[in-house]
C-alpha cells in the first residue's frame, strides 16, 4: 500500500471521536493516525494526550470552521500519498476494509475508494419537499480514502470540499434560478422576494416543482431537478470522476453497515442542534458499550462521559 495516513476531525464530540480512533487502531493497526482536535477544552486536551500515548496517534489542534474548508486546508498541506478520512461519529467494523480499499490504489487511475453516496432525489427524510431537489453524487465521507495529488489538482482547478447548492429552474439564468428557489422553505436565504408575494401566490407556488417547465432545466443523470445539493466533497469528486475521468472504487453507501457504523450527524447536532442529526446523548450508552469491547472501561471515559 502507498504511504497512507488516517485523519479524524473532532469538534467537541470527544466520546464518539474516541470510538472512531480506537476502531481504526484495532482494524488498521499499522497506519499512522492523526486526530485534529478543534478548539479543545483543557479537559479534552489532557484526555486525548493520554489516549494518544495508549493508542499511538498524533494530536494536532485547529480552530473550528466549516468542514469543507478544513478539508481543503488538510489536503493542500498533506504530504502523504493517501489520506483516509473517518468521521468522528463513525466506527470501522471490518478489519479487511482499509487494506481492500488501499489495494485499489495500485491502479494509478484511482483517485478514491470507499462508498458512493448518491445521486438521489431529496425528500422528507432529508427535511425537503419531494420532487424538487437532487443530491449530487459524491464519496461517502464518513469513510473515504483519497489520493492526495489528485485532490490537490482538483483544489488547484478551483474546486473545494465546501458544500453548496446549484439552483436549476432556469439553467440559462443562475440569477433567475436563485430567485425562484425562494419558494422552497429554508433553501435560499438570499432570495426574500418570494416572501413578499401575495399570500395566494405563495400558497399556490410554495415547493412546487413545476414539472411542465422541466425543459428549462439542466439534466442531471437523466433527471431535471429544481436544485442540486452538492454535499461536502461533491465538487472535488465530480471533477476527479467526470472531468478527469479518474476512478472512484466504491460500492453504494446504502451498503456500508457491515463495514462502517455511522452515528449520523453527532457533530452537527452538538454544534447547532440540527434536527436531522443524532443527539450524542441518544447514542452514548451504545458508544460506551462498544468502547468497552475495545478495552476501555467507563472509568477510562470519565472525562468525556455524557451526563
């Protein structure tokens, strides 16, 4: 396997980040491991300093910022050939996963490996009306390995890990598409014009996909959505796969469960209280039990226990 480093970014979710770290140490014991601990408390700093000695990983500290920007900085500065990203709320379950994914990089056209997330329609499960929004294809970032030099090329070409939305109602006019997106609740905060319309029009038009105007929209995978959501990393993935023709070696993200457990959105819920995410308290007992199976007792976790 080429030179590989694994990275876990933690933002005030020390308990689940511990599980991510020790699961990598158990299932990929020979690779360098780095924790990026963002603006830690003194307790968190001391806790991970002790844990790093026990489980042999490096700790660096950074300021809190948007996740995509943090990943841009990471890859711009990285010297390792390959970077494994594991979310702080994820756990590697399969000891064969990392070596199998790493082996794909023997083909020099492979830019990434792991699981493919999307494309798919957004709907009620994502807190969106059905039939309007589309989720852009990307690597599933709870677990992914990337070839550093290829990602760096994508960044140099103007792409980013940052998430964003493409408004697509009128493909020839991004400005008009942005204005029309105001009819979708909480989608476009820069388009207040819809709220100024008479109530009759707002009631009639809110969240409507206007299917008879689909011919005005750009085609995405045979679909013509009103808007397309580029989640974290989607732009980099799209450049590497569809503009450069490189390979992402992955299976559908819906099949991840035997290989990676994901306590979805713990960091987002902790920082913002987002509803479409997992509250740390709701999974803390499960995480503590799993950590016990890795040899950490509740007394070892006293500093990061969730009350």
